[in-house]
C-alpha cells in the first residue's frame, strides 16, 4: 500500500505534499526534522491522506498536485472537505 499525503505547517501555514509506503514512519521523520524541506517549517500536521495500491499511482498524484493547476485543485478540495478555510488556514475543530 502507498500513500499520498498532505502536511500543514503550523509555523508558516503552507502545505507539503508527498508520498510514502510507510506513512507513520515518514510523518515521524518530518516531525523529527529529518526532511530538509520541512525541517524549518515544523511543527507539521497530517491533514489529508489518500491510499493507492501501486507506488506509481501515489507518485503520480504527488506530482500532479505539485503543478500550479493541481495545487489549486487540491486546495479547493481541502476547502470543500472543510479541512482548510478560504484563506488556507486550518479549519477549527
């Protein structure tokens, strides 16, 4: 099983998109500062997850969301699902 995931930085309110076969281990690596692209943006919150049977599918989804059009579509989806607000802040739980 492979995962496409979205992290939200509580420090800079920006998203990080990635994929992994072990989401728990990968998230802990982000939290521990073991990922250069998120090291200075901690703490991070896992806000979204999709599951795929094949690595290629999860990787394709990650790449898609890193394009300008795909990034906009993802933010719209997160707003529609009430994960983010219109100003890209986390919804209050």
